[in-house]
């Protein structure tokens, strides 16, 4: 909604070129609402700190991607579509994190030659 209503402000805040490349983890966790969101997710899901942060970063990445598409006028979404896509991102990431056995699976693609 923010990127839809204030696309230029969104671009200035989130899409401007940075002189120093910022680490994604640092950028996400520096959001003003990060602590509040992480705590809310932790209370809602019961995940441990590591997985709560992972879920927050995954969902925010999806949200920022959608915001980029909206603010750049690449795509238009209805409010219902935004609710659905962001909800699916949250639920899908939550299910994946809850079922991820890091000793068996890798989240890094491997090449098959």
C-alpha cells in the first residue's frame, strides 16, 4: 500500500543507490519496525530466534519485491491480490522453516553436470 500510494518516496527510501553496499541482513534488521515485527512473529509462531529472523527476512524480501513492482509501475495489484500474495509468502515460508531439517537439506542450489 505504501509503495502504491507514495511510489516516489518508496523509491527514495528503498531503491536509491547506496555508496556502500549494504548487507541484506543488516538492512532488514535495521528497519524501524524490525524488533516489533520479530517479537510478534515469535509470539505467534513459537519459533526460536534464528528461525523468527529467517521468516521475517523472507517475508520482507517478498514484500519489498512486490513494492518494487508497484512503485516502478511494472505491475498493478488489487488489495485482495496483495493480501493473498503476502499471506502466501508468510505461510509458505513458515511451513518451510518449520519443516526444514538443516542436517538433511540445503537451501543452496547445487549444479548437476
